[in-house]
C-alpha cells in the first residue's frame, strides 16, 4: 500500500470511527423508477408533482437505490424511461416505482397521464396514456420484491375532456380518482400504495409537496421498519394533515417483511476501523457499517468534485461496491460530455462562419479558469437562427444552455432541453446584460462566452433520465467517550500504517 492510500485510509478510518456505530447493510441490488408530471400541455399545470418526484428520487438514492427519474415526460419519454428501467431491473432484488401527476380510471383500469395527452376522442386513452397494469407487469419480469407508490389521484380535467368525447352513456366508465387494483403474478411480492382510497381524489398540497409524498418522505427511511408499518404511519399523517379528507390505501401481497432502511449493529468500533485497510487492498464489496461509510465518503467526494478521476478512484477501491453502477454511469456521462464539447468546439472553429469567434487564446488567464472578454469583434458577430443552427445543438446541449442561463440570473424556467419563448427571452436578456445584440439566438462565440461565465455554477442536464448520482451522508450515534475512542483509533491506525 502506497503512502497516499495510507493517508486516505487514515482519514476514512477517523471519519468512520467518529460517525457511525450502526449503518445500513445493503447486500441486495435496489432500483427505483421515479416520474413526476406537472407541466401538462392541455390542462392546468400541477404545482407539486415534479417537486414530489425530485424529493423522492433523492430519498431513494440515500437508501442505496439506483434511480431512474424523469420529470414532465411525454408518452414517448415515459415509455423510454420505463424500458431502460425494466432492462436494468432484470437482476435486481428490490424495485420501487413512484409516480406523481395526473391519473385516471377508465373501465376499471388505471392510467398514468403524460404531459402531452389531449384525450380528444374515445380512442385516445389507449394511445396517449400508460396503463398502471403495464408498468407493474414489466416490474414482475424480474425476480424481485416490487413496491409501487401512486400519488396520481389529483382532480383531473383531462378525464372530463375524455368523458365529453365519449358521450353521456359511455362516459360512465370514467371514474373519479383511481380504481382498486388486484395484484396478479406478484413474484416475490408486491405492494401498491395509493395516495387516497379508490374512487377518491387526492390533494396536490399547498406546500412544496403533496400530503402523501410529504408523509412518505418523513417515514420511508425509518430504520428496521417493515413497509407495512411505514405505510400505517403514512396513512395516519395524511389523514391528520388533510383534516380527515384523504385516507391513503394499500394492496399488499408480500411474502415477508420489507425494510427500506435495514440497520445492523456493528460488532465493535475497532473491528470496523481495522477492516478498512484489508478491504481497500482486496477491492471487495464490504457489507458492514464501517465499509459502507467508507464507500459513502469516497463516492460523496466524487460527487462534490464532479471529476472523472475521483469516480474511477472509487471503482478502483470498490469495483463491486454499492455505488459501482452509479459511478460507471457518471464516468460515461462525464466522458461523453467532454467528447461532445470538444467535437463541437473543433467543428465550429474550422467553419468560416465562425472565423471571428473568441477562442482560448483570448482568455485572460490561460492556466486558470477560462474568462472571455466581450470584445468589439465578438459584438460584431451576427447571432441569428442560421448561426445557431450551425451549432447543431442536441437536446443535452440545449438543456445545459438553459441551466447555464438560469445560473446567470436570466430565468428560462424548466430545464428540459426544449426551447420556447421563455428560453429565447432568457438568451436575449443574457445578451443585453453582456452588451450584445439581443437577438435571442446564439453563435459559437456567444456560446463559448456563456460556458466560460458559468463553469462550476450550473447543474448539468441529461434528457429524460436523471441517473442516480450518489448518497447523502448522515451522522448517527457519534462516539462521546473521546479518551477511549482516541486510544482505540490510534491502535487501529497504527496497525494499518505498519502494513
């Protein structure tokens, strides 16, 4: 073991010893599919579903789930995300599906509603919505325990549109809220939880989250608590917070207890710390509390820096670790973005249309952060629909540009990679702020200027799917006897450094 590795282990040993004496033990593979639809094109937008889905994705990631999440998805986007999730879940042990947004029941079948659904005629539901039965059937293709949470019973004007198109007689098949579901072919077990009772309408909520999601976020990570008990607590919270107007409902077919946050008491602090050196040398995938905390620390470091090499360092130490799949995805994503940006820059710099574009040679500090000046040459370059088309921006780059514009204070609203009037207005506002002609279109020089201004200050965008990006580290059961703790820690570190 080289000196750098020893220093890292000493740091990690100290952090582990002073943080957790108990920690989750997650030998199983966990996957989550999270969807939040609120920006409906043919109905009044919902305020909370995207907030609900983002919060739930973060919660599930903190519990060790590889998370496939999408926000404000159309029919194609929902199907593609479900397909990606289904393929990945074939060898999983525990799957969770969470949906927030509009839903409806037609003829006793429950449907989830994408944001582009219009329901202008009676055939629309089959072609524009996603049947919940279809989702659960895909989940049961894996030999896993499956949990489904549907916060999808909001008052739905689209169901009224469908009812009008079906006529007075046949519209009776459209119910209020969602219908009761029977679980078929549950495999190792399935539970389906609804935000409210069958046939009732749930509340969107006046805060940042719906009453149902708020309660789920509060109780889902209860330590060593079976999901049935978790849901009992959720039901109580929702019933109370809505003044008894809303009572969640669950259909369970589980063959045994399911705890989303299992915690096992570590043997001794010395055992946990001393085992750090051995696991780092053999690259094994540890399962005790100290080993999990070591993985959390390394992966959290990579998340904070966003550096490919830090993710690779995690994989070097834990090739089969809890976050190994997440690390590999982030490496592919970061390396892909780097290649795409380099290719874009090379192709544009060779184009006569961009001969006046600002390059790295114009930077104030060649070896520091790229800082570009707004020169007269840059101001004289036209920025039109043609120059922007030459950039060949795909949805990922468009989403990143939206995120960068938001970072400069020129709000363009939802970052979705799709440009409308709000994005054009944001571009024009940013151009005016920089003394450029506010055309609402970009050229290569302006794109590079925006990138230079926002590096490190924006959230990278990935279309449709936000891959799981790591864990949140918390401190529990902190050691309070400093004298004894320091002595034990010294012995363990001495043992590691002597190797």
